[in-house]
C-alpha cells in the first residue's frame, strides 16, 4: 500500500522457502521502488528488466 492509498497484491514462493523472496524484496527491490510512481507500472517493469 502506498501513501496515496494505491495497493496491490502479489505472490512469491520458492519451493517452501518463502524467506528467500522476502529477503530479496526487502534488500533489493523495495529500496529501488521508493520514490517511483506506482501508476507507471510499465516504467517500473522496464527499470527492473534492465537490472537483471
């Protein structure tokens, strides 16, 4: 949920090792998402696509 009230749901599982995706999200993805406009999902997708 954003400070603007926009929300979304997702699912990440890796063969019963849910902590691995959670750590990846907290350590890598979330810090890069801070400050991005959640309404520009295509820009966000392209940003992360270039990083991988």
